[in-house]
């Protein structure tokens, strides 16, 4: 990299990643930078990516979006979590909610009190004390910051939306804020002979787009960081063996429920994302264990409503780039790596990478320290999410197909084994401080997948038996009292 100041930013790719980058840079650095986005209508976008996690609300706040207008424009719905069906064993079901079940008391997480009660024969599962579960079961939704005047937090939520409407929405937002959109297919990339930095891209018709810094948002093609700069790819498919998907929209659900569903299948899993006007569905699977034809059949048989098109195939390799930023180019979105969509984390990774890149954005092209820090933090984030995903596959009693036998018996990173062992011993969660997933997320997934702690935190013995019973009863009553007056999800959307 040279000492030349960075004045022109070129974003290549206009999928969700490209337009989130454009919108965020326009909002936060629009006066300091000139921004041009190049996209190709002929190539198009991956066309999926419709479920999110609550962090997206931070992005919307930074962009200054009006929620009502945003949900309307994207045919969006609200999401309280993901329902996992048949994962730990066939017939099992649990909701990974965005909330903390129950209420922590005297610094002890609620699940430890529940665990003590369960050891003493208590009849209800942890989710009996989850505000989110109760709202999901009754298909209710509303704005609830806090439960009564207690310390119990209210309904944390995210959105489901139509991916192409979302890109349209951000495109309009970015153009209004000065981003130039150029249509065309990139056919050549020019580099500085000395530094190796990218200096310009040339489009099929000969037009040249020059820039000082480039963001590669070209999806799985990774045209700049991968192909041109030769940054390699770490393949994680031995831990996350799904490598294919087929996606199909179907008619809207009779009741538009406020959660995503992920149903385990013989060689992968199927998603169901309820939108206002249709349902998004897809089968994510490993082509080593099932043929594409069979996978398509499984998808169609698993639909709750009539399909609207033929299934569309997508191939991928789970993993990440060896580096996320090289020379004067960072890759964001699918170009930077892919963690399969089980926990809806890809759009979050885009948002998190953009905000990190803005925090570390170089004033000139001599940015070795910023680049190293960016690469270190992005790599750690990818690995933490990877571990959480592996847990869903590995922590199972299923041995009813070759795929599940493989997942159950595969070697996993020590970081995953350690977490499973600690939770299995005393219900404690050994997560990193900056892990995207909270203690409650790890607890719900480990319990939901079938790990029941052998003991509980002795601090939960602070309550007498009578106090414990009263505490659990009060928590449940508070949840019912807070949720019952809420509108249904459909009524809330209609408002
Ligand atoms: P793309 O959408 O592929 O966009 C690439 C862009 O680059 C396009 O505009 C294309 O035209 C352009 N381009 C490529 N080559 C050239 C060229 N030569 N010249 C000019 N332009 C070019 N994420 C979630 O958060 N939640 C989910 O529920 C979810 N589900 C998913 C399900 C599946 C099966 C898959 C595969 C992904 C899912 N994702 C999900 C991930 C999500 O879809 C992506 O993170 C998101 O859509 C961003 O994609 P992208 O913009 O990086 O790439």
C-alpha cells in the first residue's frame, strides 16, 4: 500500500453485502469519501438471506431507518427466535429464543435455579419460563421493553424480510445519499506494479472505474480478494458438512408466526421463513449423503404451503478467507466466507464487518496495523460462530442416517468439546467475552440438543425449597401477565 490518501471507495457487487456497505459508508463517511457501487444485472444476486438476528436493529438505527416503513417496504415480519425440530433426536423440538429464559437472581442465571428444580423432579422444562416461547406459542408479538416493573427484559426480536426488496430498499437509500451506481460486468482488474494495490476495474464495455479502496462484495465469486489478490480459503466442511441448498418460495402461511423453523432432515435441514406475502423455504444438505434430486423431493414434501416456483439450487463451501483484507481491498459478505444459514448469521457478519471496517478505515493506503487488527477480529468472530453451528450437528443422539452418524462421531474443535463438557458437568457456559451468542443462547441450544447438566451451580442453593417454588411460579405468572395483553403477530403487522 502507498501513502496516497483514500478519497474514492469502489464497492463491487450489489447484493445484500454491497448495498449494506454502500448505505453504511454513505451514512457515516459520505462527506469524506466519494462512493461508487458496480453491480451486474446479468449476474444477479444469490437471492436468499431472509432471516436475521436482533443486532440488525442496531444497523437500522445507525442508518436512521423508520421501522414501520422498513417492515412495509420489505414485506417483513418479526422474529423471536428459531424453532429447531428433530435435531437432538427425532421428535424433539426447542426454540432458540432471542431472550433470556426466566430471570437471573442474586447474580445466578435462571437456568441454574431451574436445573436445581429439575434435579428435584420439577415437571416443567426451561422454556415454560421463557417469555419468547410463550409469545411464540400464542403467535403474539408487540413492543415490550421490560416485563412489568421487574428486571426481566422484554421481547428481543429481529426481522424476516424479502431479500430482493431489502436490496432495493438499501439501493434507494444509498443513491439518495450520494452513492453512484454503475451497471456492468467487471472483466479486468488493474494493479499498481510496485505495491500490488488495485487501481481500477474495467467493465465489459471498456468503461474504467478507478478507486483508492475497494470492497469485494461479489458473492461466492470473490472476484477481487480471492481471484485477483489470490487470498486462499479455509475449508470447514469437515465440521459443517452441508455444501448445497435448494430454495423455493411457497404461499404464505395461514398464521404468520413470529419465528423461523429449522427442521432436521436425513442429510441436512429445511428452513421455513414466514413473510407477509409468501413463505421462504430451503433445504440445506450435504451432497455427499443425498442426491440433488432426492434433496429437491425432501424440500417439496416438507413444505407447509403450495410452492410458487421450481426449487433453485445453490452450491457453497463452508469456511472463510485466509484474510478478509489484503492490499487495498476488503471482502464483505459471501466473498469473505460462508457459515451456513442455520443461525441466520451472514447478514449480521456483513453488518459487523462493515462497522469494523469503518472503525479502522485508513486515511491513506499505508494501513498495515489497521489491516492486521481487522483480519484478527474478523477471524475470531467467524470461528466463534462456526463453533456454535457445529454444536447443533455434533450434539445429537441421532444415528438414523449416514449423515447424522458422521456428525455425531466427527472430531470437533476443542473449543466446542470444552463447552459441552462444562455445561454437561454443572450447567456453566464457557463462552468468550466477545462471543456473538449470549449465555442464554448456548444454554438453550445445549439443553435443546439434549445435554442435561449433571449438577448445578451451588449458588442456586441460596433459596429454600419453598422460596424456589415461589420464585418459579412468580416468573411464569409475570410472563403470562405481560404477554396476554399483546396483539397477535398478524394484528401487529396489520397495524
Ligand atoms: P450476492 O447476493 O451473490 O451478490 C453478489 C453481487 O456481485 C451481485 O450484485 C452480482 O451481480 C455482483 N457480481 C458478481 N460478479 C460480478 C462481476 N464480474 N461484475 C459485476 N458484478 C458482479 N444470511 C442471513 O443472514 N440469513 C439467512 O437466512 C440466510 N440464508 C441463506 C441461505 C442460503 C442457502 C445461502 C447460500 C445464504 C444465506 N444467507 C443468509 C447469506 C446471505 O444470502 C448473504 O450473506 C447475503 O445475501 C449477501 O450476499 P452477497 O451480497 O455477499 O452476494
